C-alpha cells in the first residue's frame, strides 16, 4: 500500500497514533495554518487536534498527484463534519516514512466554532 493510501486510511479512521507512525521520529511538518511541528509526538498531537476539530472524515479523494523517487506531491479534497476543503501536501519520504511534510489548505468551506 502506498504512503498516501495509508495516510488516507488513517485519516478516515481518525487514528492520530497510526498517522504519527507514518513519520520518522525526527520528522518535521510545516504549514501556513499552524507553523512547524517537530518530532513524531508533536505531529501526532497536531493530527489529534485536526481530527478533533474536523470530527468524522467521510472522504479523502486525490485530485492530482506527482511522485519522483522519495518525493510525493498531492492535492486532495477532504470532507468532514465541518465541511469540504482542498489541501496540497508535499512529503519527503525515507524508508516508507515521512521526514518532511509541507501542508496547506488551498480552498474550501469549513464551519468555524461559534464565537
């Protein structure tokens, strides 16, 4: 199973621990939305917060994808309890795990918390 297929499976299962296991222990995740997260534990916490905010995820559909060696660039649409949104993610992989992950929402409508 490909890296992204495993990521998709764990997102749909809302499994932050399994998502974190896709990363090397010293991996870094970087986003305009939340800044940088360094290390598997911080990445696990970021996924837990993401999953808690969005609730149940009903679909993760690839819009386009490019791979070259250990580099993966993927644009996908995700639907959750809060709405549907599109993300672009780039991964640098080593031995089947991410060492670097760059992520950004590029469009969508997500219901925010009441003020």
